[in-house]
C-alpha cells in the first residue's frame, strides 16, 4: 500500500521522425552514471505538478525549456513502485529533426546540471535490428519497458518479444 507521502518521478522520451536519410524515427536516451540507459527526467518535488517537474528536469539535464510544449506531452505509461513508495510517469514528445539534433549536440553546454546527472546522451534509430541489440543493455528502472511500449506506439511490427 502506498502512503500519502508518495513520491513522484517523470521521464520524457524525445523523438523525431525521418532524420537525415533514414526512414526510421530517432529518439534521445541518456546514459546514467550507473552505466544504465534511461530517459530525461527525475524526481518531482512535492509542491510540483508532474509536467512542471518534468519541464524543470529537462532544463536541468539538457537545457531545454519545454513550457510552451507542455500540451504536446503524450502520456505513455505510469506505474507505482511500492518498495520505493513512488509513482513513475513516462511521456513522449515529438520534435523536429532540427530540434532533436540541436538538443543532442548542445545538451552539455545548456543543461544546468547536465554532466552531474547524465554521462551521455545518444541519438538512437528505431530500426528493429538495432533495437533488438540495444535492448540487451542494462536500463534504469522501467526504462526498458517504456522503450518497448514507445516502439509499439510507433509501429506494430514491434509487437514481438525482443528478449
């Protein structure tokens, strides 16, 4: 049972379609200092709304203020981790290929705490073969499940067991 003082965390999958000469979508994924992969985001302060906290986390980690795009955040998942007494939310946000390239190239320069919170930011293609190999890595929390659910929203061909 979750207590009234339940903590919250939110994460954002930032993606674009038709990047460069590729027909596949691209998305950003962070490498955490623990060596695991995950998405931009983190714990929401007690007095924050979930999307407000997620916007703050984006500013801190990658230096991008998505306040004007908050209505474009599409909820992908939410789940409760009873052991941590925490509810997790995952959203997706579609941006232009120019925007995703800018974020990817400049996150270390713009993020207030960029290098303190994440050690790297990768721009990944959603090609099935690439994803089958990529999903063999270690992921933080529910990031692997969130990634698979995200891939399924993009293309029904991902409705297969990757492992």
